[in-house]
C-alpha cells in the first residue's frame, strides 16, 4: 500500500498549479472570475499556512477564517449558473457598494476618534444607492429571494445546495466574531476536577484541537471549492491528482473534529474500535 503523504506536502505539490490558475489581467475583466481566482488563492494560502505551522499554540486565532472560506464557496457556487455578463456585473456592483459603505463608516469613526484625512462620505459616489438597485435587479431577474440589500448567505447556501455546510460552519465559527460564553469558558482548564480546582484561562488551551479543526475543515472547504467550481477554474489533470490525494487524506481520518467534544465535557471518548464500526456503518443508519 502506498504510504500517505503529510498534508503539508500535498499542498506543497499543489502550489505551482494554484499559482498558475490564480493569475489574471484587467482586459475586459470578468469580475466573477477575478473574485473566484482570489477565493481559490485565499483558501489555498490558508491551508498552506495552517498545515505548515511548527506550533499549534496560536491556532485559536486562525479558526475564524473558515467562515470566510465557507461564504466564498457558497456565494460563488450560488451565482455560478447566472450568465457571464450578469454575474460579472453583480460582483462589480457588490464590490462598489461595499467600498462606498466603508468610506462613509470610516469617515464617521475617524471624525470622532482620530484627526486624519481619509476617504470618507464626501468621496462617496452620489449614485452609489443605484448600485444596490442594480444588484437587486439581477437577483430578481434570476428569482433569487432577497431582502432589502440582497439575499442572505443562508438563502444562497440553500440555492447552492450547501445548507448543511453553511449551518455547520456558522455554528462552528460565528462564535469567533460574536460574544460566546462557550468559547470563553472553553479556555479554562485545571489539573483536576472540582469547584476548588484552580482554572487557568488562555487561548493556548485546546490548541491541538484548533490546529486539527483548521487543517481538516480548511481542506474540506478547499476541496468543495475546487469540486463545485472546477469548470470555471479550469483545473488541469495534474491538479486533480493532488485534489484526489487531499480527498483520500481527509477521508482516511477516523475522527473529524466535533463542535462539542467529549474532552471538554469531561466525558470518556468511545473506543477506537467503536469509532471504526460507526464509520463503516454510517452510524448504523443505513441498511
């Protein structure tokens, strides 16, 4: 049997092919293609980085990135079947809207907090509201349900047939950008159980878990991006060979990191034998 390579070495083999795919120019730009290339680079760079770390001590701070990788995948897949010109225009309108909104927001912030010349609301394009109307018109044209400023990520996930992926990663990573007693309490560990034990709080606790979480689910999302947008990316056969190797690596794992672990609940994990049986039988749910 061929020995399985380390994950970081598989990404190292992929690097020259990803670098080639993620090049472009601005001659008659297709803005959808531009952000797709950028999303692939972002996903690859994340995985190349987290799988090559010599220490897991700061892995806690990397986990939030998974949310962005997931949303990139969802939006790009949901828009994939819109005709080229409309999806390119849509991405352009969304980018301009974000830029104008950021100008206004930073103008208010710097006006109250730091005397500095910035691009603010006076530079904002007067018809910027029109960009929202134009992007909404494209959503309506292709019957994508939306709110006042466009569809939610959940709506786009449903359209992309990635709803369970969205729900998992929303549950996993939204805690990093919101107040979360669960994440804060998880930082506390003691050498013994009991209310009299002395707990120490630090993000370095549970670091091996976060390192594994980032590597497994970063790879999972990278694989989904390449699989679902293969034709748009124009991946060559050699790239596909390494993507298959990534799939074999992640598929061979007996245990993927859970959202709530046995360890943090002070519960004994099921035996590896039970894990193996569960894996083979799909949790005893299939005949």
